[in-house]
C-alpha cells in the first residue's frame, strides 16, 4: 500500500468526497526515442574505446540523469594517484550502470579557454523546442563559463538566434524560451571552462518537453492494474501488463501560458506545440488523489508509454490514447539471449532474472530500468538455463512461471519478480466494508480449479560433437568495398560454441564481427575487394537435445471424484529437475484444487491500495476473510470508482 | 469607476455594464456529482464540481438595453461576469449565456420598444 496521510484516508471514505486526476506527459522521453542520438568529433579516448565495445556513452547527455556516479580518472594532468577517482565506465554494462557524460578530447588552457562542441540529433521531421539545459560535473564542481547553444532545422538552417552565454556561474544552467519549431538538431559549443588545464565534462545537454494536465483538461482517466492476467486465479506465469486509457478535451489547452485551440486535431499543424508530439512511446505519469480543504493529495498510479493512435473524436471534442507500463516496452523487444549463457550451470532464478534485466537495461537500452527480484528466487536452481528466441517479456514470464511467481511493474515504475511463496498474502492493509462497496460477488471459479497437474521435466543434453547448425545453401553477396549485416536463425536451438566460415567464397569477403545468440546470430561481412564477393555461410556448434518425456504429477482423488478431473499440463524449459517439478505440481494441486471463492468488488476505491496487497472483505453476515488483490480496474471521469478482483488466501 | 451592485458581462476585458433597472439577480449553486447507495444502504457522493448558475430577471427592460444583452449572447463565446460587491471588490466568473426569452409589450421602432419577463440565464463553465 502506498503511504498516504490520514487526511487522504479520511477523504477517500468520506460520504461526500472529491476525487482528482492528473497526468504528466513527457513528450520527449529519451529512453524510447528511436531517432535521438548524440555525436561529437571531440571526445576523449575512453568514449572511443567504449564505442568500440558497443557502448554509447554520449547518450548519457540526454538521459535525464544529471549527476556523475564517481569522480573519474582522466589523463589530462589533473589525476593524482591515491585520490578518490575511479576508472571511467567502458563496457556496455558499465556504461549502463555508471554515469559519466561527455568528456572532450580537447583540454582547456591555463585560462580555461577551449573550443569544443557536441551535437544532439532529433527526429528528422523536426520537433518543437522550448527549453534547454546544460549541466556540468557536480562532483568536481566543473561547468562551462562561456558557451553557445544553436538550433538547426532542415538543410542545416540556423533557427532563431543562438543563445550566447558568457560568464556563467551555474553548475546546472537552463533556459525557457518561446518555442522554436522544426528543430532537427542542436549544438553546444563551449569556449571557456571554469577549471583550467582539464577536459570538458558535460552530464546533460537536452531539451525535455512535458506538460501536466489536470482539472478540466482530463475528460477521463482509466487504469487497469492486474497481477494475474493469464490463467484467472491460477498463479502460473503471471506477468502483468498494466494499461491506461486517457481522454483529454480537445477544445483549448494552455501550455506555458499559451492557449492552443483544437491542439490534437489532425491537420492543425500551424503554431501547434502538440502536433508533432502525438506519436507512440510518450511517457505518461498518472496520478489519482483527493481534495480535502484546499489541499489536493495525489498517489502515483504508474508510468506508462503510449501505444498506437491518438484518436481524435470530432463530435465530443476530445482525444483518446492508450498506454502500457514498462512491461509493454519489454514485450516488443527481442531478447537476444547471448550464446555464453549455455556455459552456465546450476544458477538460481534470481541470477537469471538479473541477467535478463541487466541485458534489457544495457541493450534496449532502458537505462532507467529498476527492479526488485525477491531473494525467494534464490531457492530455485536451474541445472542448464537457456532461452530461445522471444521477447524480454517472454523471458521474464518463463522465470516467473518457474517459481510459480509473478512479475509486475509497481506504481513507482519498479519491476518486481516474486515467487509464489511471496505471493500468498500478508497482513491485511485495508478493510473494505459494506460502507465502501456497491456490489460484491464470490464466484466459485470452477473453471480455474486444477485437481490434476502434470509437470514435465525439461532435461537438456549437449551433443558430443559440433554439428552444422546453419547450412543454408543461399548464396550471399556483398558489393565491392562494402559491408553487410546478416541475421541467421539456426535450425535447432539452443546452440553453443559456434564456429563460422564462409564457403564457396569468391572475392575478398571476410567476417568482420559476430554477435552470437542461443538461437542465431548477427554477422557482419566486410568486402575490401574491388569486385563483388559471393559465399555461403556455414555455422558449426554444439546442439542440445531437449527431452520432456519425464513427467511428474499430483492429484486430489476426492476432488476429482466430486468435480471431475480438472487437468493442467505445465511445461517450462527452466524446470529441469524432478524435485522442482514435483514441488510445482504439489503446490498447484494443494492451492488450486479447491473452490476458492475469490471476490469481485465494485466499490468507491482507494488509490493507495496496490495489487498484491491483502485486504479484508465481509463474507456472510459478520464474517470476514482476507484476500490478495489481483486486479484493480479504475475509472475516473470526474468521479472515481474501482472494480477489484481479489484471491482468497489459502486456509482462510 | 464601478459601483457596488453593478454587473458587467462580455468578453474578458471588454465587458458591458448591464442595466440595473428592474433587475433581480439570483445565484444558485449546482453540485455536479455522482451518487449511489453502497451495500450497507448509506448514500455516497462523488463531487465532481460545484458550479454557480446566475439568473438575471428583468420585469421590464427597454429595447436598447435588451439589444446590448442580445449582442453579448451573439458573441457565442465564454463570457466574463463581474459582480461588484463594493465599489472596488468584485467576484469574477467565467460563464456561458443561455438563449434569452422575452415578451414584447410595446412596439417602438425608435427606442426598440419595451420588453417584459426577460430572463438572462448564465451558467458557470
């Protein structure tokens, strides 16, 4: 349950209450903008090395993280042995975890005079810019003194007058200005640094555009939170995908003191701040709250990213958009499971979960991805872990399934993975009484009963010898003095220890680099010759025989006699030993063999409650029982209400 | 210089002074809410907003003054309503005007005639 004040609690249950909603839309979320990139010809050696290893340090300038993780060693004469500096991040994982920003190659002279620049590229269609900020190194207290920020449109046209700053004394400099439309890129040129004889260190150089909508601007705000999306009240593989539907009025919206009329209407592109922003992957922070006295107290309901169209309804003067939480992003990106995972043995599900999440953080990239993986996942060991071709969402679901657990995004945008044992309920945090709900029912849920469960043991055996895992007869071609990237999918997966060769080669093609995955690879072929080169690609590797013939089961004969056989077959390639398989079968039959009488409530709603919380609800007459909330379907259209589903606690 | 009791209406910054002659002002609060009875039988209300409705009733009004009100109505826009409680203090509202009902009692082509039972309904947006 989200902590709130007692006044909030009182307001939520008052006979007359006044609910509020608010959304903050970040139009220029740097984490999901496919066009955003940063470049500089003046970057220090460390950045160049990191780039050669596949890590893009310069993107840290636009990631909204404005504090360096450490003071870093830099070979400009300022580093003394024994001081508190550390080596700069270099590998993709280090760059994902540690903030450094842009370090120039040029060194300021004894007066701090320097001449270096960095460029931030936006969408080629251009976008509105109404602000910019330049932030130096807070740990070293170093920042630019004299600098210029310039904005450019199509055809390298300078848009407006450059912002020329001299004598700056601020570590974090920012400026708001009248909107500049059609900006394709912006350039920061620094001519004086506040510290002599050192390189430039910039943590942020970006323009973040956002708006807060509340009050009369919001027509409706509906949020669906659910923990168990797949199998009703069965706990298997419950990876939730929370959804938001936002409807804004499209008559007049004021932003930055400027009124925009029909801002979301298609074709209304002249002097319209919002027009170019109406695209997928806009970040929305959503809030519900209550007004008491002159105070409005809000609870954050989650962070979501828009999907699909901004639908503009002409007759009701509104626009509607749907959005999903971070799981939605993870559902759309392939987890390119690295081949070396096949060398792992006897690792815990916690280790595997963190491997997948670190991979997502570094490779999508989702640098602001935060997670909490329960220590309870350490009690589940996988003999020979592997993942086939699928998305990050699929990999997380496999892990959640293998511990009969759940994975979900919390309201503060943290990804949680907890096992079944952590999901059996805790102390009740809220009593929902007959004064709070309009209707309640407790269906028997016969369809979700499982009184006979079969779990297959997914053993995996490595081949004795390397075999051909890719022997397509396709003739590949690379033009003269060119290079091509080919993506191959193997016939049998997973594979390991792959060896590559070009066969039937004509010309000068050669393998430049290979990214190896368990299910395929991405291979870059370079042709340095003056004529076209053709070849076949051959891949040898160890293959793995998957065997799921061994099956364990658990059943409740009495319940089978009474209700008939309610069967569940369970398969998961991370369940590879008999003990784990039998445990899963027993838990499923023990917990889900009986009629559970879960509860559905239509009530006023208290937005501080979270999915996973335990609540107390009346049953017959004065009896009460505890339930774990598994779904909240919130509706706000000026008034707030909620449909809640909760699973009855075992043994309650 | 405004005086206590005066009422101005029009586009923001261009309000007209409404004639006070034979005028009666009624202000009512309107609760926009959703309500229902919960399982225990208790009434629960969700207050969405409390808005004001203004009714200006003229028992009789001259044609020229009515024409001013009609001009304001014809703006078909959000209107600024200023009600002066003292010579300097006033309450401000953003309102829309409903269509005017009117009954002609005297036809006078020069002065616009005399009208009776004119009610100007203003609703806070």
